[in-house]
């Protein structure tokens, strides 16, 4: 996988690299991922955006992301790397931000995804139509990844909407204490009007 990415020149650019991490049962075609792409293209920002199609299984997905960050760092240690993650992607972005000292924007992030037993068993990704089965060992992998205490909370900005029907936003408010937070009344898990937050998000990530 990484060798193919190198052939595409993904990590050869000197421009900042922004990795968008989609959530569970999602894909690079998700609305927020495409809004991020359209924002960069509309303003013609000198940013290289990568929105990988991640494995449906938690640990392989994390290993994919870690390999991307490490490869980018190996090819250019001075290159700026930033993250945007939604839902489970927000959890992954948090783990990576802590491990590699990166700035991240997380949107309605999953705080303790290993507690969501509803994902056990057979699932079908509506974007790819791929059917897969999650076991307790898959969920336990998320538990092992969890960051207990953020060492640099100022590096992570959190966008939350109280109308999130999938996750309890109050858990994120508590977990991300010390992080810049935007909590909007209403909305939903998809985070309505995300595109209106992109200018401030890119400023926070120091991409503009």
C-alpha cells in the first residue's frame, strides 16, 4: 500500500499534509470529507489532502494511519502534518496526535468506542457494500489504543453538537477538558454546517 502511495507522489510534496480520517461505516466520499476537499480546491490552498479508505477493522485502520504518518515523516521530517477526524476517526486522530505531536480537529469524536456494543457482529459499510464481522477482540483493540490523559490538549480542537444521536457529546466535553471546544445546540452526529467551521479549523491547524 505505501509503495503505491509513494508512486503517486503522495509523500513527495513539500506542502503541508492534511489527513482526513473518516468514521466507522464511512468512506472518503462522506459529506464532511468532500466539503474539506472542496474548501481546499475552491481557495486553491497549497495543501496536500489525503482521505484514505480505511479498513473496517479498528486495528488495521490505525496501522494504516500510523504508516502514513511515519512514511511522511521519514521522507521529510520537517513537513507539517495535520489531522481531521470524525466520530471513530476523531478517536484515531486523537491517538495519532498524542503519539506524534500533531495538531488535530475532531468532530463529534467517539471517546470510548470500545463501549459501543451495538457494533459487534455483522456490519455492512453503506459506501462500499463490504460486509464484515466485528468481534470482542476487535473492540478490545480500541481499548488498548485509548489515550488516558492528553499531554497537550491545546493541540486538539473539538467540534460538538448536542443533538448527536449516536454519541453522548457530554463525554467528549469531559474527556477533552483543556482543548479548544465548540459546542453547538442541536445538530446531529453528521455535524450540520461543518463547512462553516473550516476557515477557523484551518487557522487552528496552521494550514493557512
